[in-house]
C-alpha cells in the first residue's frame, strides 16, 4: 500500500476525517527499548513497573517490552557450554516467573495504574521447565493470556521448553486485535499467517539484543534480520508492528564475565520502533541507548492496505492452499477416560479415615494446579 489516505470527498470533513460509517480506534503505542536487571526478578519487575508508569504518563495504551525481559535473556547459550552454564541456569530458574503469581500481579498492578495494556517478555516457570513467554496484562491489571515461543532457537533449547498450539492466538481487545511472536518465530511462515488469518491488527515482535552479543553467529546481521522480518509482517498481515529489542547493560556484562571483553559483548545494542501497514517506520528505528519509542496509530489506515491485498480475505486462495492449526494444549499426563490433566498432580495427605488400613488408604484430596492453558 503506497497510496495516500484520501483527504477530500463528500463524506470527509475539512480535517480529513470520515463523517459517516464505522470508526476505528486511534491509540498510542510504546516500545520499551531497555535492559533488564539481569537474573534479578524483583529488581527487573521494579524497573518494568517504573517504565510502565513512565509510558502510561505519556498516554501509551499498549506497552511492549523485549524478549525475556524478566529476568533477562540467557545470552550464555551462545558463549558457554551447558556445563559452564549450569549455575547461570539455576539462577535463572530461581528468578523466573510463574503465571499467575505475586510477581506477575505486580506487573498487572502497574498496568492498571497506567491504564494500559502491557505485553511483557518473561522467563516463565511451570513445574521444572522454563518457557520463553510473552505475557499479556490488560488495563485493569489482569493477566489475560500468554504466548510461549513454539520452538526455541538452536542453543536456546538448553534453557527453554516448547510452546504448543494453544499459544497461537490473537487477543480481541478494545484497542484492537493484538498478537505477537518471539524472535525467530517470525521465520515460521504458517505461524505468522495464522495471526493474519485471525485478523491481527497490531503485531508485537520481541527480540533480544543480539547485535551487542558477538558470541552469537548472527550478531553483525541481526538488526537487518529483525527489520526484514517486522516489515514483512506489517506488509503481509496488513498490520502495525511494534518491534522491540532489548539492550545490554553492566549487570549483564558483569554476570557473564564479559566486562573486560568487548570482543564478546558490548553495552547497548538492539533495534526498536513501530512499523506501519505500508512497511515503513513510523517511529524509530532506535538503537543502543535506553528509550521508550512512541507512535500514534490509526487502525483505520489498515483498510487501505486491505484494499490492495487482504491476506486472509480476498487475496487468499483457501481452495488452493490450506493448513490446519492444532490449538489444543499438550500435556504429558492424561486420564484413562481421555480427559486432560495438568502435570504435577499433588495429593494432599489428610488424617486417615476411620478404618484405613495402611498409608495407601487415606482420605486424601487431589489438589490440581490451576489449568495453565
């Protein structure tokens, strides 16, 4: 879509606004280009809450944070062997976030006070597994959804488990239909198309500060990869894209032992901004220094992109191409009757009932964790 929005016509007023027909949301969005307090959950959440408050004070209604912001991206997967990284993983595990929890409630409260929707990159812990998760909070402070990265990339598999089909969704919110993907998920064409087919209007693309991490093979080209991916998603899905990468600070350098090794990692990095449905930057791109990038977006603009090509409508050919999405949650444990049971069932031991003969015959109560999907 390269044409300009019409500014003259019988149903357009002097300011270029249509006077009849449906109205579309106009909102302010924010990309938080920031570094975390590495491997410190409480300090990372403190910083996140302060940044949410700042963006909210500027009128942001949707605020996006980088990949794995709490408590940080595990950069060591590209520089350390699994044996060398064992202690770092243990620290990450102890500082990861369960959903929901007191930790996530703090993020929700910050969203409520800011009257903003928040998309937060976190290391999510469930049972004995960590997930690379994009957690969504509404402007009333509620944790409403999570997207787990479907496939951790390369060495990331030593840290994170995989998501499943229940992670493929778009949120229908008062400020628009919002979806998101994490890093190299943007190379999963069917994943991207599924979001377009679900009517995504605002896409959140989160990434680490890989351009500052010279131990990664893609460091020199990562910003180019990111820009290519987000612009293509904007054009192909006819959507706005909030692109948000993290950055590296002293807490990351010090924890990894890279403070005096600039050939391995540097301060700064990252590329963040907002892209329109015409695949042009409307804010940013911003690099290196910590900042919050804002843009006022008009979802009504999307209709002009759809006029040229609606990827899930008149420009789709489901008679020629089609695919199925299994949106069911996966679990390692199911009942014999076919019902899904969450992993990690707990049996709460109570006083033996009268007539109980041994320790296996107790009046126990099965306590199931909240269904996580």
